[in-house]
C-alpha cells in the first residue's frame, strides 16, 4: 500500500521554497537592529559564563525572552555579511513550521489539514510578517505546536507528550512571556478533565517549560520566579505610546476602542477564511473541543475588556491566525461531509447523507452491533466510553469511518440507503 504525504505538508513545503527564493526581497523592520543586537549580547552573556551583564541592561529588552534572537545570532555569527538575510530566512522557517503545525492540528481535530495550511498561507498579515517579524511569528509557531502537543496529551497521555508539551511551552515563553495566557487556558482545560494522571502530566510539562524559559533568558536568572511574572505584568501595562491609524484617524495606542481587535481581524482576514473560522468555532463548541475554542476567543475577550496598549496593527495577535486557519479547516470538512448531528441541527444544515452521519460516533449513548462485538470493533470505531468533557476523540480517518459497522441513525426517522433506492 502506497503512502502519500499529507496535503498540508506539501503546502508547507511549497511555502518554504517560495520563502527561500524571495527572502532577500524583504527589508528591515524599524526595531530589527536592536533585536539582533540583543541576541548578540545574550550570546556574550553565556560565553562569559554569566559575567557580561550587558544583555540585562540593554534598553528594556530584558523584558522579552531572547530565544529566537540568540538562536539567530548564533547562526549568522559565522556569516556576518549575511546577517539580515539569515535572520529573515530563520523567521520564514518558523513560518513554515507554523503552517505545518496548523495542518497537523486540524487533521487531529477531524478537519481538512490541507485547507487549514492553505488558509494560513493565504492570510496576508501572516505571510508578510513571516519574513521579518522576529517576535510574533516565532511566538505564533511555538503557540501552534504547544496546541498540537496539548491535543496529544489530552488524547494519549504518554510521557513523551508531557515532554513535548513542556518543550513547546518553554519555547513559547522563551520568546514572549505573554504565552502564560495560553498556558493558563491549557491549565483550565486539563483541570476540567479531573483526571489525576493528566493533571500530573500537565504539571510536569509546566515545570519543564519554566526550566526551558529560565535557561535561555538571562534576566530570569536573577529571580527565576518573580522576574518572568514582572515581565508579564509589564506587557499588560506597557508605558510607551504610539499613534495608531484606525478608521482614517490616528489614535494613541493606549486609547484604542474596545472594537479595535475584532474590527482589524475582520478587515485583514480573507472573507472566506473568516466565515469558515466562525463556523469552525461553533462546530468545535458543539463537539466540546474546547482547546481551539478558548485559544480563539479568550484573547479577543480579554482585549475587549482590558484594552491593553497595542500598536503596529495586530501584530501582537498574529498567534490567532493559526487558530482561525485550523477552525476554517474543520468547518470545510464539516460542510463537505454534510453532517447531521446535533452540531448540524443547531446550524440548520440539512441532512444530505442517506445513512448514519459520522458525528454519531460521539453521542453520549454508545451503541454496538452483534457483528462488531463478535469480530471486534472495526478500525475507526472506538469502544464505548463515556467521552471526555473537554475534547472529543478524533476518528482515525474519514474513509475508515464510512467503512465502519452501522450505527444509530441521524434522527428518529427511518433512513433509506442508496442501495435500497
């Protein structure tokens, strides 16, 4: 049996090829000089065995995790004449990993991974920033893989999932400490499961993440607990103010209206992706797949309530675009299947399939047939369980679901199969 690469991998590789061919066409951002200098000073801090503290005293950059900046500096130090191109190539590589991660996550949530990757690739805000934004694109990459690792931990609870979640979380916090918000969301999701093994595993992941963050962040060495929390507090009350163009007028960044983020997301996201993302969030909410729902909604709600100081458009919220792309992929698969579960009923989609819809395997009252019990449940059909209140278990594939044993009908009416017609 021939194994083919998933569509999302092809799409991510296509982006990588295009990015490497065009990366030299992109110019500097206004703060890229100080960012690269910060990375060099961090390397000097470690090379001097923690004696050179210039990285901690350089402007206010000690408030930012230096993981990407120091990694880039470690690479271009061997080719200093190509410093900018190397930095941009590494940023684009994190963009590639983000597109790949969005496809992987969407496929695990029963969506179209290929469409999720394509939706993210075709989002202008993400594509443009993926060449010279050394803070928000790497952060979006780490956040995406943190989400993938969280899905794996919730589903499988393996020790390696604990380690992967910790490493992804450490990378996320080592780039921008604001990732504590996503860690808190994950903590709520895990707590709702009330599974002791899962709680212990997630706690271990948080410890690993904190160790990784502190290890790469010189300022955190002085106080590994309080300094990261001080940086998080500073990010919510950033003192510098800048004029931001909004609705044909310049508004100071700390005085933006509550609708700013929602409106900017609406006008900068392709309309098809935006519409599918909204449908996908509703579908996930009805399926009780809370990780994606909370990833998309909590930051928007908090911005609306707290009105933090943001500038440069919505670059601080670029990590929402992978979530929107994943939701769009889920909606695409949902609409393509013509599902008729309670999700479909709430959205008023008509039944377009002649037999059992695939969503019925996630009902609260599991059903079995004599043949499936005698032969063993066919591949793609999970054993009867009470289900998780946090995330529904994904199917192994659409094809295997169609070949599975008959299940409960979509509605109380008797359905007619194609062969009977």
